[in-house]
């Protein structure tokens, strides 16, 4: 059972839902005069993005990118684009949806890439922020929860592709990855 590997539930499903409602309202206000392209970073952002967009009350367009920088529990720093956007974003406002801002390397590379493709603005909404691990200067404009330096799983976050389907964010027991 997946639950056997969870040391502690850090953020409940109800807390995530409530925070998505608040973020959706804020994003709707901030982008009321435009139709932003919301870009989900696969695979981790999918549950968060699906929950968040339910509460965005303006027109939006959806896109996805797949990027990779992790091996096991560590960010490798070398960000690879596995799936690029399917359309032009020239002169468009882009909102990147991320599961977690950790070192910041992935987001920095993605933001640079989106600006090089002609985006007029690029902002980030992240379910989680782990500022203690940051190695580059980058911040998400919209943050669900700031968390301590723990290895978290659930609600899209994984360890070797497992645990993404947990309906909450939990801390993985150390014996599962040591």
C-alpha cells in the first residue's frame, strides 16, 4: 500500500482544494484583461493544474511541456526539454504551472526558453515552494504552500514515478529512498 511509505501527511486534500480556490481567484483577477496560456510542466503539475483551473473564472488556453532535471531524490541541474510547446506563444502572457520550486534550475531554464520564444510575460504558479533548496534566484508569483526541506510525494509529486496519485502531499519515509 502506498500509505505505508508515508511518514506524515504534510498538506491535506482539503487544504489543497481551498488553496487552489484562492489561487484561482487571484489569477482570475490578475489576468482579467487577457487570455493567458497556462503551461503545465509534465508530469508533476497535472493534479495541481487540474484542480487549479476549476477555480479560474476567465478564458485560458492550456499547453504542456515536459522537462526533466531529477534522478531519484536529487535535482541534477541539467534541465532537458523532453516535450516542447505545440504552438507559438509570441506576444502572449504565459503562466507556468509547476508542482514544486526546489533548486529553481528547471524554472529558470523554462522561463528563459519561453521568453526566447517571444512570450510577453512569464509568471509561475507552484503548488509547493522549498526555498531552503534554492540554488538560483527565482520565485513563483503564486505559491500554494511553503514547505520545509523534506522529500515530499503525492498530488503529482513522485519518487521514481510512484506516489503521484496520492490525494495529499506527504513526507516519504527515509527508508524508501536511502
